[in-house]
DNA sequence: GTCTATAAGCAGATAGAC
DNA sequence: GTCTATCTGCTTATAGAC
């Protein structure tokens, strides 16, 4: 991969040709579109290339195999989406705000299908082991962001002592993917599920606002409870 | 959807022959095994028939198409698994018990992969619309059971007033599927996620055991909170 | 780098022997 | 009902012209 070609444009860090880079990105975007619109079972070199508007053989020239293209598309797509929301995530300061953000995120990502593609790859990873690490990496981008927010938001609440933000972030990420997949087959059901979760989250947020005495009682009970289950 | 076989009676079941019925069930079991072990992308007539130990053409004789076989396998598998746990679900009487049961269920179903196949079909349903209704039906079997338990378990807690069991059951079901898919690519991460959820559930269970005064404070705060978010 | 052409194999599905 | 054989089309992947 070292053929030093003179860049026609400045700012391109690689020695790659501009057109080549463009083709690569078309293929990555095409792969994502195919995953979203047709699912993993239809994500062949031909359909992806058609979605990208390029020749089928270029899949193999640029990525070596279909699986490799899908793996890179996973990283590419997740990176892109997480970056899009990073700023707003950084502004989340309370459980209530986090819930509101979750709903927004859902509405936005659902429309674009940018979470469902992770579900497709998660399913595909079973058959194509090459996909598993890439999918984990993509999901981990989300999980890392979620974890940061959770740490910040839970600090100072009675829950901080009894919850594991790392595990919780993984649960949130995986559940979100499951819910987006579910949305694909039963939109009404998924809507009801999201609303119910929002209510549940509001319950937790409410504890933040308890008066000191009640808060203490909750903390005490939690401590006793947790001693039993661990 | 009948007629390619001489039925003595009109209606759904065509093969009254013992051998025919046996072949059908072999194919259904083979389809489930294939989904679990190789995923939806490898679930072809040939691989399923091989897993079932029968001839490939019988897929089409008995089910008409591969999608139809997968759809029936979905119902068949979900029915079978839900039935297996129905008794124990009926015995769950508290949130704490429900949590313990959830963990058990996870351990057991994960080993057999009997939840992951729903994830595979959920992903496949995007491309094959024929699969969507069947997947919803399979998932609904679980959801209906979960909902019943939730209604029973939440009754008498301060949450009963502010949660929607139907929506919550859908959230639990979809999340469970997402987590089982996640388990396929990152077992350690999934384990952490389940543990964190267990802790979170324990927090809710703890509220059940609050003293009356604190309980009242929680209920009051919830009511105020819920007035704002609705 | 991108194209056309093509090899080799697997997919869904059907016809017809038994 | 079950089998073999086969048609058709789509799949991954490569060779070689441009």
C-alpha cells in the first residue's frame, strides 16, 4: 500500500489517488445503505456496488472480500454517527436530560437506519467470524460514549454506589440495537417499548429529587438489598 | 396455502402420515439449528436439509419456499421454548424473583441459542417481508408471558401507577434479543451487561421494601415527575 | 484504477422416476 | 413422500484489456 503518488489536492493524508479514495467511500456508503435497506442477506458485492454506483470488481480490488468491506463499513458508519452526536452527549448532565436525548437519538437514527445496520452485522457476525471484531469495535464506540455520560450523570445519585457504568453502558447499547431491529418488524410495538423505558427512566430520575430523609431510606434499603444479591 | 398435496380434509395440516410429519419436524429442527449455528445468511434450503438429514427438495414439498420454512420454524421454536418456561414464569411473584428468573433464563437459553435465532430472523425480516409477521408472532409469545408477570409483580408497588406493562414487556423482549446477539460477538461484554441490569433491577426491587414513609415520598416525587414528562 | 469477461460454485425451485 | 437430475440465476473472485 505504499505507491507514492503525488496528490493533486492538499489535505489528503494518504498517498492515494483522489478518485480511488472517492470510490472507496462510495463503496462504504453503498454498503451501509444496502445493510439498512435490504439487510445482511442481500449485502453481496453486486448489490453493494450497484448501490454505490461503481463496478462490482472494485469491491475486491479495494477491500479484498465482501466481508472485509462490510467490516470497514461498520467502523466507518459507527464512527460517523457517534461523531455526529458527541457534542450533544457531552452536554447531557442529568438522568432526565439523558432520557430526552435517548428519545431524540432514537427518532433521528431510526429514520436514517443508522443503528439497525449494527443489528444486521451483529446477526451476520455469527456466520462470518471476520465481522465479529469489527462489529464489536463499532458498538464499542457507542458504548464508550454512553459509559462516560452514565458516570457523569449517576455521580451524586444514590445509584452511583450500586451500579456498574461499564456494564450498564453495554446493556444500553445492546438493548438499543435490539429495539431498533424490533422496530423494523413492529413499529408500534417498538414505540410502546421506548415510551415505557422513558417512564422507567423517569422513575430513576425521580429519586434524584427525593427529599434527604427519603433518600437516606432508599440508600439504606439499597445497601441491604445489594448485600443479599451479591 | 394448501393444495399441493392430497388432503382428505381441507385445512392447514396436510401430512397425516407419520413419516411425513417426522420429516416436517426434522426440517423445522434443522432450520433452528442452522439459524443458531450458522446464522440467517447461511440458512439455505441445502444447508437446512443437510442439518435435518433429509433431501433438499423436501423443503419445497413441505413448505413451498425457504422463507416459509423459516417462518414456521420461528413459530415452532418460540412456542417450544416459551412452553418450557411457562410453569416457572407463573411462579414468579416478585421483582426479585423475576430478576433471578431472568438470569436463569439467560444462562439456559444462551447455551441452546434459542433466543439468538429470533435475532437472526429479526435481521432477516428486513429483506424477506414474509418473515416479519412470523418473527413478530414468535416474539409476541415471549412478550405476552413477560407482560403477565410484570402486571402481577408490579401490582402493589409504587411503580404500578407509572409504568405501562405492555410497553415494558416489549422493551424487555427486544432488549433480551439484542443482548443475546451481542453475546455472540462479545461474551464478556454481555456478561457485564446482564450483571449491571441485575443490579439495576435490584434497585427497583429495593423500593418494594422501603418503609411506608419513604415509600410515600417516592410516590409523591414520581407523581410530580410524571406530570412533567407526560 | 477501472473496466469487461469469465470461471466455478451455490442459490431457489421444478420435473419426473420410483 | 422421497428421491435424482436439472434449469436458471446470482454469488464470490480472478484475468486481462484499457
